[in-house]
C-alpha cells in the first residue's frame, strides 16, 4: 500500500476498532496478501488488500491478542462481534478491541500479528493510515492558529491556467490555502514576447479570480536570471550593424537665386555679371567679360559650400554649360579649372574641342573627371573651397551656366559597439519597463512580491553571485540549452538595488519585497551566509541612495528538500535546517518558506520514485514535514512569520520537468490525500 488511492480501496474491505497506540509497524502477509492495522487517536482499522487471510475464525467465540515478533503482549483483552459471521478471504465485519496497556518503544521494523486464542492462527498485519481517516481531517488552513498568527499565510504553488478552469485545482486550492504562487505565469518569459512586447492577459485574469476568491497572490518573480527572453535581451545590447549603402547627388551653381546685375569676383581684369540668358533658354546666366573690356586670361571665382555629409573627394565629375563665339573664348588655349588657387592651373580642351557650337549654348558638353584635377588628400577632405573655371583666352566674352558637380558615396558596413555604460542604461530601462508592467497589470491587488530570485551561484563559490561569464567571456550567450540572462553580468552587483528602486517606484512603500533562494538549508551550506551578506549589501546600498525608503522586507527560503534514509545524514540535515531558521530569524526580517516540497533519497543516494515508496517511508516523510513546520514556528518569532508555501500540490508525473516521478505532493495524482497531509496537519496544529 504505497498511496492514498490504495488506502481508499482498503477501506471498502475494512472493519473498525478503537485505538490502542500511536505506534505503527509494517509487514507483508506470508501468503502473498496483506492486511492493515492502524492505531490512531480515534480508531483502529484492519483490512485486507489482496490474497486470503491465513485462517477462518469464528469471531463471536474468539478472544484476540496482539503479538510483536512472536512475543506475546497482553494488549487486547477481548474481541466482540457486532455483526456475526466469520472472516474468510476478503470479507469484512465490525469489531471492538479493549486495550489493557500501551506497547511503547516498539521498533518500526518489527512485525505485528493479530492472533486468535481459539486456534492460535496468526494474521500478519500491515500498519498504515486508512483513507477514511485522512479524509476526515479538516482543510489544511483551518489548522493555522489565527489567534497567535493572524497574518500567517499558508500558500501553494499553482498552474495559473488550471486555477482559471475553476475545477478541482481551484476547489482544492481555495479550500486548503490562503495564498497562491503562480508557477510560471508571472515570470518574464511567460509575459514578454520575442520582440519585447508584453502580454499580461493571463496574469490579469489570474489575479482578478484570486481577488474574487479572497486569496492573496505572492508575485513570483520580478527579477530572475532564468526563464527570460534571452535572445531579445541580448539583442538590445548587441553591436549596432549599419549596412553599407550607395548615395549620389549633384551640387549646382545655376545663378537662379542671384539677382540680375550681381557680380562674381575675377582672378584678373574685366567682370562676371549675372544677366538674363541672351537666348531665353533659361533664366539667369553669368556673363564673363563684356564688349568693352574682354577677359584677358581672367577667370570667375565661386565660393562653394558642399551639401552636408559630402566632401570634395566624393565628387566624380564637373560640368558647365558654355556659350561663346570663335573669337571670344570659344577657342583659345582651352578650359581651365582650379581649387583654392590664384589662377586655375588645370588645363583641358577648348569649348569647341568639347563640342560646343559657335554662338549657341553647349549644354553639358564641357565635362571633366574630378580625378583629373589631381586633388591632394587634404583637398579631398574639403567641404568649403573656392572654385575657379573659365576659358583661357585673351578676348574672353562668353556666358556660363549650370556649373554641376556630381557626387557619389558608397559606405561600407559599420559596426557600432555599445560601451558598458550604454548597456547599463539600456538594460536598466528594459528591467524597469518589465517590472512596471507586471506591477501595473496586477492592479494593486498583489501586495507581496518576490523582488529577486536565486542570486547566488552553486559552484565554485556559493557566496558569490551567479554569472554567465567565464574568464571574462560570456559563455551563456550562445548556450542554447537555457533561457538565462544574467542581469548582474551587465548591471553589476547593484542590479538588485536597481530592482528594489524600480519596485518601490512603481509599487509603493506598502508592498512587501522578498529575496528568494534555494539550498539555504543544505548541510554545511556556505550559500546561506553569502546570501545573507548580499541581502545586507542590497539594504545598505539602497539606504544610501534612498534614506527615506524601505529596503528588503523578507527572506524566502525555497526548501526543496528530501528525506534521507541514511539515518546519520538525516539527523545532520535536520540540524542544518534548525541552523538556517536560527540565522534567518536573526535578520529581523519576515521569513517565508516559499517552495516547500520533499523527495525521498535511498541510502545509496539515489532518488526513490513515487511508485516505489513504502508505507513506512511515507510516514517518515510525513513526520519530516511535521518537523520542518514545527521548527519554523518554534524558531521564527511570531512577528517574522510570513508563511509557508507548499510548492507541489500533487506528486510529480513521470514526465514532469520538476522532480519527475517523485513523491513531492500532499495529494497523489488523483488528488487523494497522502500521509503527508497528516504530517502538515500535525505541524500546523497547536502552534
């Protein structure tokens, strides 16, 4: 009989007697079957669970007694029948036992037998907790002493989606507990999408139903390295990649913005005056020289300011429209161009040589490559300069228009690396945005929050913060086996101080904030002191920045424990738990057991699966629950007792990602109460 489901089946084959003792023993029927005998405060159950009993006995004419290891103990004086008949096979009848004394000090490994005086037939019995007795117990939360502990909260972990169905999980949770912790629904990775958007729909529905059900919610969790959107968070601080692109354009001097009569300076004699186009093909043009004073190797000068983002070296060609006559500049020695010179030094073909017609406009025919100007590296960087151009002639009298410079820029790929300060700013904004969104989504109903979860590393030094770095390299980033993002690797040791600041900013001073950690109860745990030191650091640093605000309110110890069948190790473990409670109490802060559940470990150190747990082992686990709960109430002062949360309501399915196949629940997978339920009851009552 390894679970409560079997016990309920047993009850259908049972007969009730009054209690003789609280001691219990385990043994299997030598014939292959087994019976059950339970000593409890209110009754004793004997039942068959398979196979036949050893003997057929006339109950009305028989006196019975109980023996341990075949040594008779006079604890039963008589057995009277209330319904007549005989017990054979798997029959049932109701009987009464009168106790003469109480056999105390019996080892749990001893055998127990029910012996008939008439024929000395012996029925081996298996002591266990009957299902009907467990079902007679009140809901768990009713055993909390609300007089001595009015603020104590008995909590449980729940799957928010299952709770929202309002079926068995909802009923069981509401009946037995004061407070809920959503297993995953309120975590970063459950709300934040891959693009950074946030969906609080389930959170809002869960909290609103909790409020209607008069159940408080423990907000789990505001800042945690696990179950994040790892790729999104890393993308925020990735170097910014700017792909190369091609741009082109023109710089044009067309004189259209100049008033007629405006003059441009020349390098020598004569003039350069803005006039109307003599051919009426365009608006304004520049007349170089005139009929009275010809330009004698004198060239107009133009002050150029290039468009923003370009420099002279980006320009590929230069062209100019030209109109002249054969004897007035159309021929001569050729066109000249120059940059920041007294006289243009670069000589090119004549206008006629470029194809300009005599006495008519040659639009865009005079065109040179800027590379032919042989610019220096210094000149290529210029954005402002003086451009000189014109026809080298001693009888210059011509028109120019639309001086055009074509530019082209092709940029290469650029990578802009964010410095550490920029990463701090970006990730601080991301953390605050998430925390503010979650707190706001709960509409003020959630008054207690898990500010920080699991900050301390396990190895090699549990007194230090967790990290994804190794030898200065972020080895976590490309690890596809987790969704971890270590805020502390980028925000530094003060990441929790920032989280505390954001929580108070958006949640107010009245919310309670806890820091949560696992393994604090471990034998010889160094993590406990390192954890307490870090909580103190958070408080001290925060107080320096915000002297009028409140720091961390409470410490939450997860306590995912196991009962050890290695007796010496179990004794040592229990002492370690007491030590942890003592140190937590000494902080003066609220203390919460936040995720209590229990496995079972064999003497060889292997985990025992639910299907293999014996009734005796179930009882030991129940007693260990009683021990933990009583020690919490015994060691933690009343003002500091926030509450205890049972993490797993039921045993874990074999396929579960959390302690799969292990006996971690108060109920079995069919929601039948286990012996552990009584362990909880015994721990809570009379405190």
